[in-house]
C-alpha cells in the first residue's frame, strides 16, 4: 500500500517531510544535486552572515591598507589588487541562482543579519535571486547586562516585521530554545509575519583546550538525543499557533522523522546525520519513515501529523513533565 | 577630438603604451621600475588585450639578464617585445642589448632611471644607469615628465619599428616614475595610427622560421667583423629623422609637439642650459621667471640622446648664445666631463666652434634640483670665468666644485601647495593619492603628487607633496613653502620640524587629541614660535576619535582628507564632499559596502570635529624639539648620523662624508625612535625563564640577562630581578628587560610567551602596556640593565635557546618592519657568532635594515668585536662571501706559515696556537689569549716576518663567513653563484631568509613562492610549486643543509646554526621568515610558522654530512608527520585567501596540487632519513 507522504511547508508543496538543512552540503552544487537525488524535498542553503560579510570586507581592506605605504619600494602595498573579492552577497546569490537552475525542489535561502537595513536588504536580494522562501536565523548571545528579555524579544519581533514587509515569498524563522516563554515568543513571531518556525537552532558552543588554556570555538554534531527538544516543542506548539513547523536537531533515522511528524512537524530538517553518513543517507531515512507509515497502514502523512501533539495525545501533561515523572516512577519501582 | 585626462604616475603612463603594443613582456622586479612589470602582469591576468586583440604574455624571469635574454629570443622568433628595468638591472641587460642592437632588432626597454650602486646603494633617481648603456647601440629617448613618459613611450615603440634600432626609453626614477600627475591620455585609435602594421610584418619576416631558414649570431674573424659592424651605420644615421617624423605624427594626432632637442626661453638668449629628465621642469620655471624679468636666457631639453644628432642640437641652440652650461645627472669619475657635456662639446667642435661651454653635475640619487639652482647655473654663465665641472645642489667644501645657490625661489601664487606628514601605516599617502585624483578628475585644475619616505620600514614617516593649479605643473621638486601643512600624527610634533615648510599666512592642520583650548600647551616652543611668526591659521581635529567612532580604527586618512578639502578651498564644499565619497567608492568599492559606509561616516563626522585654534601672542612652552641623538653620542654620530636622522642630511657638506662608503657600526643605539604605543612589561612572578621572548624579538628590544645577584645591589627601585629557576645558571638572577624607546610594539614576544597567570589566563609573563605609563621608569631600568656585566661566553651553551639568549645581541634596533620574520634569525646568528664573523649580505630587505643610513644595527661587544658587514650586489652575494672566505683563509695560511717559521723564536706558544682546538667558545677564548700573548711577543721582535705577522694575527683566531640574503637572491638571481659556492667545499655558512617573495621590492613572486599564493607578478596565483632548494644543496653530499623555522622549533634553529658553523665546508640554512607580504598579522608570525610545520608545508630537517661519517644517515627530520591540511594552514594567510576570494575555482585546483606537493615531498623526505649515500664495498678477494 502506498502512503501519501507529501506535506506542505510555508505554503510550499513538498514531496516528503525531509529537508536538508543549512550545512556545507547545501553550499555546493554537486552535493545539492546528490541531496535532491537522495530524496530531499527541499534544501536550505547555508546562512548568509551579514557579520561575516562585514568582517570579510574589512579584513580585505585592512590587508591592503596595512603596509600600503611603509616603503617607497613597495609603492601601493605588498599583495596585488584582485579583480574582485566576493566579499558581498554576490557569491551567495550566485549559489542561490545556480541551485534554482539545477534543482527542481524548492530552495530556501538562509539569512543571519546584523543591522536592520542588512536584514531587509539581503532578504530582498534573495527573493530577487529566486529563493522559494527565506529562513531567518535570528539567534544572538545577549551579553548586555542592561538589556532585558523583553527588549531583546521586541527586537526579534521588529526584525521579522521588517523583513516580512520587504518580501513577498514565504518566511520561516529559526529560533533558539532559550526564551523565558517560548510558546508566547513563537506566537508573537507568527503574528509578526513568520509563515513557519524552525525548532531549533544549534549553535557553536565554545570549548576549552586544557593544554593551551585557550577557548576553542567548536560545534558538535547532533545526536539522536537532541531530538527531544524539538519533539517537545513541536508537540506543544502544534495546534496552538497557525504556522508551519519544522523540526531541526537530532534527526538521524526514519523513526526520528516519524516521531516528529506525529508530534506535529510539517517537515524535519537534517544536517548532522547527512554530514556523518553522506547525502545518500537521506534516502535510507526516507525509506524507513515511509515503511513505518506503510506497515501501520497510514494512508497519508497528514493522517498521523500531530496525532501525538500535546493537543491530541492521551497524556498531554507528559510534554510538560515527562522526564521528571518517569524517573520518579523508575526510582520507586526499583526499590 | 579632446583627449581624455587621466591621473597616473610615470610608470603607469609608460606601461599603458608598452602593454598595448607588445606581445611578449619579460619582467623582473627592481625599484623603481617594478610597478611597470606589476601593471603589465595584472593587466594581462585580467585579460587586457594589446591593439591586435591578443593578451600579452608576461613572464617573470630569474634576473634582468634573464629578462633581456628572453626578450632577445622572442624578438628573434618574431614577437613584439618589451621589458622594464632600472639601475643594476639595466647593467645586467647590457650584454643582450649589444646583441639586440647588433642584430637591428626593434624593441623598447623602459627604464625608471636609478642610481647605480657605487660606494653605496641608492634606490633613487639619476642617469648613471642609462649612461652605462649609451654605448650598446640602443637609441636613447628621454622623458622629462609623466606626460612625456607616455608620449615618448609611444614614439619609442613606433620609431623602433621604422628604424630597426632598439630603443631605451627612460624617465627619472621616483621623481617621474612615482609622481602622480594629470596627463592627456593617448587613446587606442592614436596608438593604432602610430604603429605601422607593415613594419610589424617586416619584423616578422625577419624572424627565425624553418620555412625560410636563416642563421644569425655567427662568429666572425678579423677579416670581416669590422666591416660588418660598419654596415649598420645607415640605420643609425636615419634614426634622428625617423624619431622626429614620429614626433611630428604624434603632434598631428594629439597636438603635443616634441622635437629631438626642444628649445625654451628667450629667442635671443645669450645664456643657455642643456639638460634632460625631470630637472627640465624646474629649469623651465627658472627660465620663464628670468625671461619675464628681461634676462636673455633659455634652455634645451634633450629627448633623443642616442644617436646624438649634432645637426639638430646645433639648430636648437639660439645663434645668440654666448655661453652654454650642460647639466648631467650622473658622474663619471676620471672622465674629462660627464657624457652629455662631452657630446655638446664635440657637437660644437665638429660644427666649427660655438659659445663657451661648461658642464656640471646635479641631482645624483634624486638630490633636489629646484629653480633656484637652475637660476644659479644661468647666473654662473654670466660670469667672465664661469666654473667648469661644477656641481649644484650640494656643498662641496673639499674640491670646491659646488656653486653656492644664491637665488631664492617662490612658486606661483596660482598654485596651491600642500604638505602632509603622516605615518606609513595611517593611510596618509593613500588619501593624498585620492585627493590629487579627485581634483585632477573633477575639476579643470592640474594636480600633482610626490611622496617622500624615510628609510625605516617600521614607524616610517611619509611626507606627501601636493600641488594644484590652473596651469600645467612643471614643479619637479619638493615643496619649499606650503600654503597648507598637515601633521597627521601628533607625536611628530616633538621630533619633526613640520612647520619649517609652512609659508607665512598658511594653514596648519594638526591631528590632535587635545582640543583648541588645550593644544597650545602641548606644543614645543619651536612649533609655537613658528605658528606665531608665520601667522599660521591653526586648526585641530581629533581624527583618531572620529575615525574610531566611524569604525575605521586608527586609520585617520579619510578624516584628515575631508578637513583638508574644507580648509584648502580647492572645491566648493558640497562638491568636495561628493567627490571625496566618490573617491572612496572608487578606491575601496570592490572591497565591500562596509568599507565605503564607514569611510563615508567618517567624512560626514569630520567637519564637526574640525576646530580653529586661537593662537596666543607669545610662546609659552619650555620644551624644545627632541635632539635626534643624545649629546653624549660619539662625534661622528653627532655630526653625521644625527643630522641625517633629523632630516637635515641635505645640509651635510662633502667633507662630512666617508670617502669610501665605510661607516661605523653600533649606531642604532643612538637613534631612539620611540615609535611603539605599547611596550611589553615583565612580570617576574610568572616568568619561567624560557627566553623565548628575547629570542623572537625582531629588534633586540626585549632582552635577557643572567648575573650574580650582587650585580643589582644598586639597581633602581623599579628594576625587577628574580632568581634563575634552572640548573643551567644556578644561583644566578635574571631579568627580562624592554628597551622602551627601541621597541616597535610588534607584540611577537607577548604572543610567544607560554607563561600564563593561574588567576587570569590572559595575563602572561610579559604583557603589552601603554608606553607612556612606563617610559621614564623603563628608560632608567634599561640603562641599568645595560650596565650589568655581560655573561661570559665560555660559560653557556650557545647552541640552546636559553644559552644563546644570555649573550648580547650584536644586531639591534634595526629599521625592519615591526614583527619582521627575518631579523630574529640574524640576531640569533649575531649572538652565537657575532664576535668573529664577516657577513656578505645580498641586496634586499636584510641589506636595507642592515645598512640603510642613518644608523647601523650591527653592534659590538664589550671587547669592541662584532660582525663586519658588507653588501655588494643582489646577484653576486654567494660569490662575494666566497671571496671573503678565500681572503680569510689566505691570510690565515700566511699567518700560520709565518708563525711556523718563527716557532723557534716564539717558543711553545707557536705550537699551541697552530694546534689549537677552536671548536668551542672556550677554545676560541683561549686562542684569543694566546694571540694576545703572541702580539706582545711580536712587539719585542723587529724582523720583517714579525712585523708582517703582527698585521695578520687576527686570522689565527677562527673567523666565520656568513652569506646572507633572501629568497629572491638565493632561489633566483643569485642561484647560479650560490650553487657554485655550495659546490666549492669551502667553509662558508649561507643563511637564506626565506620570505617566499621579493619582500624588499614589494612582494613579487620568486621561485620560492608557494603554489596558490598570490604575489605581484603572480597576481592570478602562482601556478608552479616552490623550488626545493634544500634538496638541491643536499645533492652535493658534502653540504650541511638545514630547514628551520623559529616558530615551529626554536631549539632546532639554534642547533642548526651551531652545526652549520661547526661544519667544515659549505652549509646552508633555509629559514622560514614570515613577511608582511604574506598577508598575516605579524604579531602572530610565530604561530604561523608552527602551522606551516604542522601542515607539512615547511618540514624541519637537518642534513649533516658528518653524521654519515659516523655511519648514520645524514638526513634527520625534525618535524612530525603533517597533522593539518595545507588548506587549513593557507586559509589564515592573505596571500592564499585573496585567491580563494577572487577566483575560488582556480584556488581549489591549485590547493589540490599544493597538497600533492606537500604529500610528495614529505614522502620523499621520509625515505631520505633512511638513505645512506655512501656505498660500502668489501675489498674484492684476489686470487693469489
């Protein structure tokens, strides 16, 4: 029996709920093609970092200005000027255009801005370059001891509002799990114009090198245990907000996808497992997921989508207290 | 048709033409001609085509000799060719120039004329190089301005095709080559018209071609050579007519008429000067002023110097002329006169006589030549007995040949003259380049910029001279009375008399941290007096604050540029702002929007911060300009070094100068430049006595001493001392001390310090702190530190890091770049062996920071011993050092022979000296004692042998020869000689300071440049692998070879130096030397070196032939197997990263190949550590 595994995300019709999330694999045309071939229903390109663009521009400028006039024999500096430096968004937009030309699946551009003008300007250029949707990557480490959570949150809301007004394509917002009131924040983001939410961003977390006593920026690939966080919040949000939900983090197997769909995800996003096992792993996950639904005689993905959300589950409070209750029970039963 | 006006310098003006009419261009870097090669390479890389629609093939060669050879070959095979050079480079081309001319081959060599090295090297301009090529058979065509550099380039290329005589087109180095000026561009249509394609076809028909075989380059004999040499006469006879015709053709097309000899001045002139080159501009102003005053004077500008057309020359001189002075920008010692003068004399003589004629020299090495000097020469011509063979522009108090300049000169009131004092690193020069372009391109005004640099690479001061005016600017000399003076660095005000150049009533703009109400109290009395006396309009702006707020860091150029435009009134305010922003966009646009935005923000904020100072009526300051050298410095330093350091070298008379170029060493200690903002301060509580900071310091400005604790009994209270921790100097105390006024603030020491505070990891055993908070205290501490007795050389192990660093550096406070990667090696060498070595130094960075005036960094120990140093040339350094070895050995041999013969008289001491073991510091010390005793003995003897031996006893003590230079020398231009010296088996030590580019000339690719790196002459990324010089040296088997990297393994470096010195034969050390041209933060250069080794890019090894004698493989790898990819190493260096940005696809290809290079080389080296070169054979059994 065939299961209809199509889904809808940000208003886009997708052939299945597997989306290849931002990673080096989505930054090159050959791996993008491999992802499509493996069955990815959509791809999210790596993030365009406004901060990186500024940093790169300034680094190039510094490089050429430093030493440009320290010796009459090195008139004009030491490194020859190049025709161009690809410091702006051009390189990214070129990738976006080529991805659109070469792929049949939707291509979602990802943006991590810095300045209000930067967010809206880059989003607009992405739309013009043919992006099917834009995913805003809005996380900041709030180190300012004078900034309140409310102020920070309002900043995010304003940002989404501005971007929403500047583009006409669907807009997703990839958020951090670290809000005092995640559910409320999600509602406000949707009200501000987000067509969907991506749960959640995983960030570079610094480590310490004990030999050198230095801070080492590092990213650890996700493991299936990371699934729990988006699983919980997908289940909680499904039915509470009117927006697409994408789950990201810890999606490694077909069963992981199934769990998220049952919790209410419209799509699931994969990164770590694909980096670990290669683009073809996506086909395996897809097969596992489809088999699970087929074996249980679901007719479509939609049938099961959200069937274990907090609103639909038999024990809705489990999503609020799951770990605590279980461990308590385990403890009592052992002794 | 109106020609488009462009703002270019002379190099670009000439290259525009050369690139557009050439097919093959061979290049090699040499100042000041390098930019021509760089432009040609960059344009071809960018696909810019010549007038026939083909991109010229630009190839860098290993030397100028190679470039000339390549051109010669390409010409023989039918291509249209050009090359660019100067100075010694032109000398290396001469053999081929004879050939090219002898074969009547059309080509053009463009020369930015530069001084030839004689008693000293000079990078600046005169005609000594060109005059050395005047006999080659090339036609010589001179340009006097930037406009002419373009126009005569055009005439050269068109005339050479018609005449078949090759041309040397030249203009004055730095004055014209680097002067930015507004010129009328020759467009492509004009070039097409000037170049006759039929002549091109004829050139091709003369090419070697197997379909029409011919032979050129025969050997001829006495019977016919002479006649054959005369056979080309008709071609030379035709040249003047051809050149004039081409000039006339250009005039028709452009309206600019030139002649072989251009006369300018009164039609009935009685006094005429003759000259060529950039001095023409100053002379023109002088003649115009004198003619306007009714004087009957004139001048002749020489364009076509060879073939010298007597007819045209005579025609150019007014018949009314009674006396003529010919000015040569060259010197030919011993000649009856300089060449242009002799040509003029001969011309008049052949013409049956003429006016009285005198000759003189001017402008050697870019010495200023201004209108007052030209007037002085014209005045001299009015005398009854004018001085012949005079000089002008200097004071000759020895042979009294100089003409005292009695005239005064003030420029035209129509011309705005502005002088800017800045730092090399603050963007002043860049901003001024933009400013002249803004004015030149946005207004009808003419503009001109000329830049002057000081001789240091760290903390260098730049002086920009800008002129703007409604008429063409002929002023080819520095501004003497500036309407506008800007000082972009406040601390210059204590050291430099910036207001000396200010005109009365002018404007003075000072970048000041102090506002208009405070600044006066922070000026010296000298500055206050000048501001009052000259009634200057005085403005301040805190450009640093404005720049910082706009996100520009310490780069103050945009702020000060905006203030200049506001004060100079050359453009209406709104137009000026718009033009500056447009200039910013043009200059920085491709780097990114943020660069434009931040600079624009600085423009918008600048004027609000600009404030006028109300100047008090009286001087209130008690401080004076700092003296350049201390009052207790030696006499020579006071009289000469100090004057040069103070920027007053022009005032020194001939008698002040050494006659043979010999200068005292150890004089940098007197030139306290105090350029660092922050200096390293020691925390003895944390220090672990590793000595790394002292080892890596490029300027010997952080030092280590160990000493008896009693030595610091009388130390200043603030002097820090601690017990030494290790066993090597047990019981001693130690101090790490900064030389606060010699430190450049490069931070290499702090970055390499491994000792970190347990409470706060960022706090190390040395930490950068604001200099002004510590200056006075640390000055006193450093003086005391220097007074602590030096450690006994015999009581340490110099081959170790700590053991070497307790020894006094005999190379200190050089003018090298802050964070230089070369100088730590040089300093280490000086510590380990400096008391007993002679150094042969190839031309390059190391010869500049080693020998550029005013002061010399090679120092002396407490016994007065230290390195004795010389620089010959770029290409011959290995041979130069080899000669030193021969001389030392010969004198040593002679001394030993004499001593052997005198053994009976000298006694047992003779045998002790002759048999002495000098393989250790102790052995050398004992030998010195013996030789001292011998000298005392010799003093009692009166035989001729004793007297002879007394003059050469120094050679009985072991004396080392170190041959030192960069990769441009060792891998390229000097490789042939280096190879030969390696093969010689003589005891020389070669140190290659491998920066992987021609650093001194601005970063051109050498054969050491790694694949995928961007460098000048390889702007598309170097496509070939780095040459393995070490492997070539190893192939001889008897050469000690080490590849070292201080940042990767300091111990290995010290060991390699010791082994190289100990090796009785040739040795070569190839030392990775990070350079500003790598595009790295130089403060982290040691970390880059470590990554170079970790990635296998720079494997460390030692190849010691003496190991083989012990039955072990000679090769020892001192690196572990690569543990990071080349990509990971390369991404942190701008030289690679720029290619990744500009051309990612090509970058990836080259990166893959570069990784293969590394893998393959590592694979080879790994095998070599097991290789035994010497085959062992059993004696064959022989049947009885």
